[in-house]
């Protein structure tokens, strides 16, 4: 019987996961590649031609992952997660959008499908393994001080992906490996080139879906009004779901100064817009909290909060609020606070925890 530690690696067909698998094999692990299939083959959808996590180009990416596994000389398996993906991610996405909120399907998918269902499916199908690994730019380690597994930023600040995986549990973190978390993207590409992987220059995709969101929302155009906060009509739209709070471009209203979407009213099918002063928020209420650095928040803490995946962190104070929620107060008012999006809290390179933005408090 083999004494090697066994690990399954989530392969996407891209450079990061492939190099992760290679590095683990070099370290002496018995490596197996696994991929989740989430595209349900819905006809007429996802036809924009851009690569994305969910779309009809999935079969191509699975074949690329299969070829890479062959090059790396590791076994490879594909598991159908499409039905649970629909229930846990797509239905959530639709419900949130039609409620006037802006969901983050990647966060939901990582927690429940990629780091949840995929390894569970692998084990149910007879694969034995000690760890699950991915090509995320993140790090995890056990802390004697905290007596918990800590999630930390990847060393490459431009590629850090902890915002998308902040909902992982202690149980999930305990069996995770992030082999490229200590590397920069440049170093990863160099390794891919050195071992002659055919994707060292492959373009990456950060998109969730390759088509029009209306495909997923299953809605038809529904004309409504664009109004200001006094409900004066400034223009028309074809459905409030085409807008997100904080949006500035593409509103379609001429005005003396830039306008932002400050509220969505699903009941009236109205898009409420305002000036930059009106969109600025000084604080927000965050619920559905997942703490990583400790079990519960006992008092006020200073953090750097990230409220959008591509946004810089903001100095903030987090304090307990009502019924398990927290109040996040920013040192400087922010124009990017969006209900439905995640607020993730950091102290240095440690992910303290995070949750879902519920309500904005304007300055």
C-alpha cells in the first residue's frame, strides 16, 4: 500500500491549477486531477464568445484539463455538479438580482461547489485523498496563537484571491493546499514554460458567465422609469435588473454631473439615480458572517475592508450589531458599497472574516 500522501487537485485547464498539480507531484504527493462540470447545456445561452466559468466552452476546457493531466502523468476525473450548481448558485443569482441586490456567484460557488461538492463527489466515487488543492493565489496554515486555521493573502498582491474564498469553513481549510500561494504570477508562468506546458501564455478569464445575464434571469424587457431621489423622471430603462447599485457608466441619462445608481425598486421597476454625494456611504450593515481568525466577534476591531473584488481595501471599524450582524464604519466614505456583495475584513495578510452587505448607511 502506498505511503504517499494523496491529494486531488481541481484542474481548470489553466496555468495556475496545472502548475499547482506539478508542484505537488514534485513534492512527492500522489496527485489526481479533478474537474467539476457545471454547464447544463442550456441551448441558446452563453453565446458571446468570451470564456467564463459557466458557459458552453466548458467541454473545451475539460478537454484541455484532460490533456494537461496526461502531460503531468496524473489520473483525471470529471464530476457532474450541474444540478447542485443550478440550485445553489444560479437560483441564488436569479433571486438576488430580481430582489434588487447584486449577488456574487463566485463566492457562493467556491464555498458550496468547488470546495464543497467537488471533493465530496470525488470521495463518493471512490477516490481516496488526504488533501484538496487548487491553483488559487492564497495561503492557509494552522496558527497556534489563534488555535485555528488561518486564511492568508497570496504573496502576489495583484493576484490575491482570498476575497472569493473567505466563506471557507475551518473543516474545509484543514484539508486545503494552495501550492502557488507563495508565488507570483510571473513565477508561475515561468514554471509552466520550463516544463513545456502548452498554456503558459494562455489568456485568463475572470467572468462568471459568457452570455447575457437575462439568459439566467429568464426575464423579458420590462420598460420602467429612471428617477432621482425625489422621484422625478429622468429617463427610461428596459428592466431594473440591468443595473447595479454604484453603477455610473451606461445609465443613459444626460445630466449636469455624473449620475450613479443609488437604489433599485423592484416593486415599481424603478432605477433611482443620484450624484456622487448621494451614493457615498459612511457605513453598512453586514450579515451572514463567516469568521476565520476567531469564532465570534467579541468587540470592536480595526480592519481593512474590501467591498468589491477589484477594489482597494478601506480602513474601517467593525463592531457587533443586532442578531449576529456587524456594523462596518469606514474612515472615509465610500461609493462602492453594494447590497448583496461581500465585505471581507483583513488584518495585515490575514483574512479575519467577512459577510454579505445588507444595508448602506449614507453619510
